[in-house]
């Protein structure tokens, strides 16, 4: 994996993430995730909705990681930690989609990145026969030598297509085949998504998801009932015991 330009790539990731998730132009001037609260203004004056805050916590965690990621010695380690943080965020998106009943397949293309993230996270959480390989090499899918690597005889390529075959659910027959392909294999090449492209697609999908919540009255009503504390700020004010 190319090491020399990893700092430049991370700098680009930080710029994308900051612009899309923190400096985006929202009506309230909040971050993208906190701007979700705008969707519930029509329902209350002193209530507090927890949805945006919970998602913002994960966004801040990702932002903090990107600020320090260059301290990792290996780009593949950066990807492994980064993909798990994105996965934690994506799982919350999946849960919200389930709660509001977002139709299966809706915005399929735009939300594909969340499923890609989940597949890579499954790969690291449940490595299966991957632990039987010897010092696999890692490459970004935008590296110049990828085409040549794919053509080289004897290389076992682990990429998104491979993950869809072996790491999407459990199948005993496929597991036996996986062991056969990876056991004692010293020619394994793992082709992972380029960090900057991954960041761009993730942030774009988050923006689309926020807009879906803001623009659909039925979804707003469902989430308002489940995630809003009425008179929250009024109660907080009274709890301080102020007479102002």
C-alpha cells in the first residue's frame, strides 16, 4: 500500500468531512446532524430531540479520529479503525430507517455506501478463514498497480465482490470453500476503498438521509413521538433554581 501520500489523503478526508458534516449550510447554522432538530420545531417550543445529538456524538468521534489518524504506522490500520467508526454511525442510520419504516430499496444507489461499510466491518469483526492467511498485502482500489495485481497469476483477491460472496450472512458450504481458498495462502491481496472516496460517499449519503427526515411529515411525527422530551429546556431552567 502506498505510504508516501497517506497524509495528503487524510487531509483531504478531513476537509471533506468538515465541509459536509460540520460547515454545511443549515437553516439553524448547526452541524448536519444537529440540524435534524429543525425537523421537530413545528411540534414543540421547549422540547429536546435526542436524535441529532446522538448522531453528532458519532460524527465528532469520526472527526477526532481523522485529526490523529496520521499517527498510525500502517494505512491498513487507519482503514480498519476508520471503517469501524463509520460502521457504528451507519448502524444508527439503519436503526432509524427501521423505526420510520423507510421502504426497502429506497434511495438504493445513494445508500449503498452504508451497506459497503457494513460488509467491510463484518470482514474485520468476523474474519473467518482470513486468519489462516500469511501476511496479506493491502491496496487502495485507486492505486495504480491494481489492474496488474488482479491479472497476476496466483493472487487471491479480497475485495468488495469477495466480501459479498463470503461475508454476507452464514453459509456452511461457502465457509468450506472460503477455507479452501485462504488456508495457508501467502498471496492474498486485500483491495480496500480509497479513504477520500469513502468519506465523500458516506457524507453525501448522510446528507440525503437528513433531508429525508426533514421533508417527510410522517417520518417527523414518528421520530418526534419517540425522541423528544417536551418542556426539556423549561425544566432545565427551573432545575437551576434561578429567579431571573
